[in-house]
C-alpha cells in the first residue's frame, strides 16, 4: 500500500486531466484501494471491482468512501456505464487472448466518450526496452499461466478489436499509462 502512493497520485493526476468533474471511475482489480482513493480525492465517483476477499479488505481500510463490486472481472458484470476504467498492473498477469477479451468487456462498460486507462510496463516495438519491462516479463513467465510484459502494439490491437480509438501512451517514471477512448 505504501509503495503505491507516488504512482497512484501521478496516475490520478494524468487521468484527472482527461475527465470532467464528478466522472465515474471504475478501478478494475483495485485491490487495496490506493488508486481509488486518489481518484476520489480528485472528485471522481469511484468504484472498486475485485475478488470478494479483496473487497472486504479494501472496505475495512476505506469504509464507504467508494462503491464496491465483488466478483471475477473476466466473468461477472462490471456495471457502468463509466467515464473511465482504470487497470493498474492487470494486463501483465494475463495472456494476449485474455487481455483482448477483457478489453472488449471494459469497452462495453464505458460510456460513449469514456476512456480506458492501462497502467503497466509495456515493451517497445522490438521487445527490448525498457529494461524493467523486459525483466518483469520474465518473472511473469514463471508465476502466471500466460502473463508477460506486453508491447504497446498489443494494447493497440486489443483496443482496435474492442472498437476503441487508437491509444495514446505516456511514459511516467518506471511505468506507462495508455489511454484509449470509446467513440462518442
């Protein structure tokens, strides 16, 4: 929780610059609620979606500061429509096919003009940079069934298949934020 403080604040600032006041934000796989808290502090109506046990822990920490949805984001209803869906460190744990399906689900939960935001470490076109994403991808191969560090081209393909506009990537410190908008 403490280690995510700086990245949550920076991410929320970037997202806040793209959303109207009072926007509805879904923190998908929101875990302990650090990012959701940063969105709430900027005036957004925030919902955390995660597994039931994780939702219990987030609720113990944050009380009724946000809405909560417990379930499996690959299977259960995401709710919505949302003005933004934020996925922090989700896609590296999933296979390309699972991510394509997840992005399609997220796109359906977005309001017209809404944005999906990916926060992760993404590889360049050659798959050799940045170094932290390369080594992290190797770790994911050991600990997940299909996870890895994905390339920005992969994200663009998932977004295109889901009917989202071409994504925009912003390098921030040791991670990248990728924004893809649903047509209005």
